[in-house]
């Protein structure tokens, strides 16, 4: 088992328990206690867990946790709907799109499903089970093609791992709409799931344009596994609830930065259409 996999398992145990013991994790993973101590040291240095005598303690806000789809689907719903609405403006009939897993990209799938009579002949490549099911059930006579990557299922209802990566290597997409768990200036796009990070990196390799869909809670958050640097992103679409300092920090590093107008939110930056 590789270090990122062990560290992800330690963080998974911290979802279930406030603290874990080195000896218990070493037995669970069939490795030495020294190996687990090094893993905990790494997690502590990266701000993902707190090292304590004989083990590790959960942080108040553990960004490496991987919440399930149903737990997140209704969180910041107005923001996600606003983001999806603006992302929809980038889609033209006949395009080949990629949708990664996540609840914001699922909102885009819902927006696409409502516009299939206008957006005909789309091909959607996705590793999201929820998005694939939704689009397939709404395809009607729109000539929509839905391609599912295959792979190992995650709590966020995404398919990841070697099977997904292998499928993506043979594909090319016009736009990839990606959701992420964390977005940081120095570390770029991150995920709590190592296999999901690798799969999302394969989505990036397969696309001509990466469009990141991220509500304001995802900014300045680092998670366990790196996906790609900010330089890989063409467009960020978020909601208009970021501080001016955060807007300035991130907008300077991508070609297009857009805040979707959201009902009831105060705006810190101008809104408008992107292309």
C-alpha cells in the first residue's frame, strides 16, 4: 500500500473516531508502527490531522474527509444552481462534454437535461453515476450520448481508479466541467480521494478546456491529493460571495474568472456572461 493510500485510510478512520492509535492503525494496515508515525507526521505537517502522543486526532475542520453525495447535494444549493446556470451558457449543440463527479456538476447535469431539446447531439462523458442516470433518463429524442467511464465507486457516487483512467486516455472532449473539494493558490486543485484525484487528472488530459465549478466554500482549502495546478484551469465559475482579496488572488491566475449572480447574496465582483 502506497503512502497516500495509507494516509487516506487514517483520515477515513478519523471520520469514525475523534482519535486513533498508532498501534491500532499499524495492525489494521499491516505495516510497522514507524511507518504509521511517518504518515501521521505528514498529515500533521499538511494540516490534515493533529499529531498527539501515540496517535492522531481529528481536526475541527478536516478537509480530507470525503462526504457522501446525499450529504452534500443540498448544501449551498442556491450557489450551485447559480454556478450551473452560468456554466450552461458555454455549451453548444454537438459538443463533447466531460462532467466529473460532485454535487455542483450534478446541478449542471440537471440544467443540461432541461435544455436537451435546444442542445441537441451532445456527447457527455462522465464518471458520475448520478449525472449519468439523470441525463440518460431525460435524453428523449435529443440524440444525446452518455458515456460512463467505469471504475470503483466512491462515497460521492463517482467512478475512479485504473479502469476510469484507461477509458479517458482514448477520449477527447471540448470542455471538462469539474468540481473539486479544495482549491488553493499554491497547491491547486485537490481531492480527499487519491484515486479520484488521479481520475480527475485524466479528465484534464483529455479535454481542450477545463472549467472549474466551485462554490465559495472550496477556496483556500487543501485536501489530501493534488489533481492539477491552477495553471491547468481556463475558467473558474463560482458564486458571488467571495472576499475581494480572494477574488484578486485567484482571478489573476486563470484566463477567466466569473461570479454567478446568486439570489440574496452580496456581490464583491461584477457579474456578466462568459464565453
